C-alpha cells in the first residue's frame, strides 16, 4: 500500500515537472509565474467541481428520503435551506486543500503560498454561506411549526449575526489574504469603538426590539395594527432588524423603524379581529336649545314606541305619586320630570340591547360627555359582532342612521354648522 502511494506521488511529481517545463517554455518572459498560478488554479478548480458534484449528489440523495416535514421537520429545514450544498463545498475544498501540495510539487512550489491563501479564503466564504443558510434553516423550521413569535426572534438574531458575521469574516478574509494576525486588526479597532456603536445604533435597537416582541408575544407578522404616531393602520408584512413593513388598507406599504415598536404606542387590533368583535365608539352632538321637559301629551305619544312604553308608564306613575305631595304641582319644573334627551338616551340604550348585530356580553352604554361649543355629545359605546371591515361599517352606519332619524320623534335637533337656534 505504501509503495502504491509512493508510486502515485512520483507520478504526480513527474507530471508537475513536465508541466513546469512546458509552461516556462511557452510563457512570455517574466510572466511564467502568473501562468503557473493560472494553470494550477484551473486544475484545482476542476478537481473541486468534480468532488463538489459527487458530494452534492450523494448528500442530496440521502436527504431526499426525509422529505416529510411533519415527521422530520429539522432535516426538512436543513434540506430546504441548502446547507447540504455548503457542506459539499466545504468537503470538496478541504480535499483540494489537502492534496494540492502532493499533486503540484517540485518547481511549482513557488506558487504554494498563493494557492494556500486562495483555498483558505474560499473556506471563509463557504463558512459564511453556511452560517447564512443555517439561519435560513432555523426560520424555515419555525415557519413549519407556525411559531411566528420565534420566527421574529430568529429574524432579529439572524440579522444581527449576519452583520457581525460580515464584520468577522471580513477581518478573517483580510488576515488570510495578507497573512497577518487577526489580533492586529482587532486591536486597531479599539480606538473607534464609540463610532461603531453610533453606526450600529439602529441595529442594536432593532435586535433588542425583536427579542422583546418575540418574548412578549405582542406582535407578529400578519397582525392588524395601528400606529397613531404615523397615522398608519394595516397588516404587518415583515419585521426585520432595521425596518418593519406594513401593508396599509389602501394597498400602500409603509416602513417604520423596528425600534419604534418598542418606544411608540402600537394598537394591536388582531385580537379584536380574531374574536370577531369590534368596538363602536362614536358620538352624536345635540343642540342644547332643543332640550325640554315632556308634557303629558308628549309622553302619551311616545308610549307608542314599543322599546320605551313600559319605561314611560312606570316613570309616569312615579312622577304622579311624587307630585301629589308637592305644592304648585301644576308647575312642570316642580318635582321630577322626564326630558326628551333623557328618554331618547334610554331609547338608544334599549335599541342597542335589542339589536342582533351587537354583542350582548360586552359593555353596551349610551352616555353623555362633557358639553362643548358644538353642543352636548351623546356617545354610543358597544361592540359589533362582526369585525370584518365592510360589515362592521354597515352595522355602525345602520345604528347611527336609525338614531339620527329617531331623534326627531323626541323633538331633538342634531348640532351642525349653520343650524338655526
């Protein structure tokens, strides 16, 4: 066996010597060294591609037996991220780096340093690509498991690792090319640490935000959110290290700094959407000059409204009993009285409680807000039982259409510009 190896080495030495003589004879004067390098790199590249092709076929054939992502999600993720290709590249280049000195000996040794550095630089690029594909594989694995919060965390971590990886592999590449120690370059960076922190400020903040969002599970891709600071409302398309993309409802795309997710008010409307309920909170402004006490005749007329007929009858009995003990009971202001705005408020409450499009288990409330120069606002607060945008707007519009018109039955005036007093 040893004799066979010696014979093989002798064969390659003889061939390399003949190659050296041939190149030296045909190369122009002073360019023989360059031609030696070109020929050597070409031959090594052919050997690399041959081994790379063989390893790719073998490795990919093995991984194809584990295509079922439900049974083998990890292996499926490795295969889809093409880490196997990087593994084949690495193995092939390692073989080339190990045998090139045995193949090219003798006179061609002058090019050894250049070839060794070229092989090492190729290793650096392959390892960088392997790191990138590994991060891609992690994202694919958690996408299969539909764990989108962990996907966000991995996105933040992977983007940071990519930036640090570029920085580290660049230093290693420079060290390999020029044959210097990495500590020499790293040591010279100490003086500009503050500058690097300033340059990567958004990167650091984005990394922290990504980890916070993933651990708190407050946001994820696909969520319906609103950002009042930017007047944005839409669905999250992507959360990366530096920017977050949001698809607005007008089909435009907004990009905001990712660190704003940590420092700015964010309204996550996804829970509301998933529960299929959506809040209605809207006011009607009434002209105060239209408010009045209801007379007996007006109360009798309003008793024809089914939702408030029992209420009016009960209140009318209470008021009559109270007035029996009062002086000047014929004066309408003495004692308790029903007002048109108060009865309308009760009517609006009963109308909402009997509306099939309103969720009965949540808060249903009709309340008066603080009086403004525009009149008295009466706020409708309830929850529609359909969060789909178009249907929700229809429900809300139907409610206010009805209440705005119904207010005329109570002799109430809706406040608006130019309304006569």
